[in-house]
C-alpha cells in the first residue's frame, strides 16, 4: 500500500510472532503491520518516551507557567488518609474544607 512515510522492515522471528499472536485479542489493528505499529506505540508510552504531542503539551504548559506534579499521587492520598482517617461524607462545605486543608 502506498504511503508518504518511510517503511521499516522487521523480521518476524518466533518471539515477535508470539508477541503479536498474544496481543491480537487486545489490539485494534486488522493487519500484522497495524498490530505491530500499535504495540510499538504502547511500548514507547510505557517506558515514558516523549512523543510529539507530549512535547507540545509540555511547551504549552510551560508558556502558562504551570509546574509538573511531583511525587506519587497514591502515596500522597495514603498520607492524607493517615492524617485524616475520616474522609468527608455528609458534612457541610466548611467541614469538608477544613478536612481537606488539614491541621493548621
């Protein structure tokens, strides 16, 4: 099929063939080439490789003066729950705000 993009030849060795077969039920691509492309993109995202979209988003956030989040969200939520074991439920807005701010 004609394309304006450069092609990459990849040998279909037993290990790659096994990976493609194992991933096929979870992938959208109909052809082996489409599935291989999707696996490569998933792999790149999983190791944190920056993409053009990610670089563009980072540049836009930099222009706005935003700073990236630091730390682990799950660890932060666990610290909050240790500090405030009873999360807000049916309290008033003021009580919920006091809970979120924590002890002063």
